[in-house]
C-alpha cells in the first residue's frame, strides 16, 4: 500500500510540472481528487484491511489528499499570475504621463450665470460672500424670525444631520452672519452693508419641471440709513435687464416671508412659452424668480443692528430658475443630470 501511495505521488508531481494552464490543473484535480480519481480509488482498497491497518492507511490517504489539493492550489496561483503577466506584456505601451484624450470641459450654466450676476452686483458696490451648505437651525430659521414650530418651516423641509445641523434650505441662512460681519463698519464708519451670497440649497421636495431638491439661489442684502422699497426695485430691475440684455415683463405682488416686512414675490413673464403657460411655469405664464422685501426689524436686531436707526432690503433670487429662463431650459432636472449632451452646449461667450 505504501508503495502505491509513493507511486501516485511521483506520478502526480510529474503531471503537475507539465501543467501549462489552469485548464490543465483542473483536469489533474479531477484525475486525482475527483469521485473516480486515483486518490479516491485508494480508499476503496481499504475494504480488505484489518481495523488497525485501515486506521493507519486512511490517515496516510487523507494526508496525500491534502498534499495534492495544496499543491494544485499553489500551482493555480502561480499559473494565474503568469497568465496576468502575459496579458500585460501583450498590451500596447501605455504612457501615464500623456494628456488624456478627452473633450475640453466647459462651465456649468449655473456657474456662468452666477458669475455674470456677481459681476453685475460688484459694479454696483456689492461684496460677494461665500457661505457653508451645512448650517445651524438658528441660522436657517431662528435668526430669520422663524421660531420652532412656526408654520413657515413646513415650506422648507430639509435634510437634518444627527448633530442637529441641517442642509440649508435657502441662502437667507447666511444673513445673520453677514450682518454680524459688517455691522461694525456700518455703525462706526457709516459703510452700508451691501452683499450678495450665492449658494446651493436643499429641500425635501417633490421634483417637477421647475422644482429640484438641490438648486441654487443668490441672496442679496443692503442695509443703511433710509433704505426703501425704491432701492430694492431699482437693484432688481438693473440686475434682470443686465442678465437678459433686454427689458423684461415683471410683476411684484405681496408675498409672506417671516424675515421681511413688507414682503414681495417678484415674478417674470415665462420666457419659455412667452407668457402663454407651460409646464416650466406651471401653466401660469409667470415664473416666481425673486422673492424680496424690507428686512424685518427682528432680523436686524438678531444681527446686532438697531432697526430704529437702520433699514434694509433683502432678496432671494432663484438662480437655477434664472438659468432656465436665460437659456430656454424647459426642465430644471436637466441641470443636475450630469448629461454632457445638455451641459456642453453652454460656453463662456453666451
Ligand atoms: C426663499 O427661499 C426666501 N429665502 C427668499 C427671500 C429672501 C425672500 C430674502 C425675502 C427676502 P422661496 O422659497 O420662495 O423663498 O425661494 C426663493 C426662490 O428660489 C424661488 O422663487 C425659486 O426661484 C427658487 N426655488 C425655491 N424652491 C425651489 C426648488 N425646489 N427648485 C428650484 N428653485 C427653487
């Protein structure tokens, strides 16, 4: 019996050496370890042995089985590595330092219009501010005269983090920080606060042609002595005629926002349908573009500014909607689609 095992080992080693690929190895595995394989056959021969002999021989066969399986596994790894190396060698030379052969990128249309708006407001003496996308409940609501449980919060459901912070629902969330940043210059040096702050906003919304869960707004505030609604209307009109390079049909109607008093909705006649009504304007012919109003005294107070002495206006331009109107984009969702077919149509020159 021992000689049979020794013979099988020798035969197996010779065949293993000859194996050239993983298919050969599989054939060897079946030949030795398969149901009808040589090693399995050895076990069948134990029938005629005594109990003691069976025990000793069984152990040896099991050792042989493990040895054969290990040797096949090791050789499989070796051959697989060789196969990969062969494949790499057969590949054409690849120079990782070569510039990628891809189409030149272009700015996202929101970036283009945002920059254009920034430029327009800069020429009118406004600072451009950046602000975080994750804010506190105080910044997004409380400082804007929207206490906890105020019904206005229902309109702006958002995504909350476990630490109580949230993804900002509107760029108004930066107002408080802006007032605090500039109030000393206003009070001590009579420098009016004039700032715009564009940013990404998030809302838990049902999406449609004019609503997205992630969109851009651009907030603007101006605070000084004797600021009135006339100032607000002047800046809004100037901005829109500069962006569109033509006079637009606009309408101002009362609108409620807890952080302005009085508050307005500034709508523009839908440029997609020419005011006829379409899905982009919810078939009304008008598109809500820029709510605005005179900053509420409580909001000024929260920013450390005395409302008896100073007044101001604020507006919250729907930047993504402005982009839709400027470029005739019918569905807001195209702007977040990442589709190059849609987005690469827009360039700096437009
Ligand atoms: C606000 O967010 C107020 N913070 C605006 C404001 C600022 C009012 C300062 C007064 C003073 P509203 O929820 O209406 O308001 O959004 C403002 C604009 O953002 C809308 O007119 C619209 O153009 C745009 N907008 C709002 N929700 C969406 C949305 N889901 N998808 C795309 N644009 C949106």
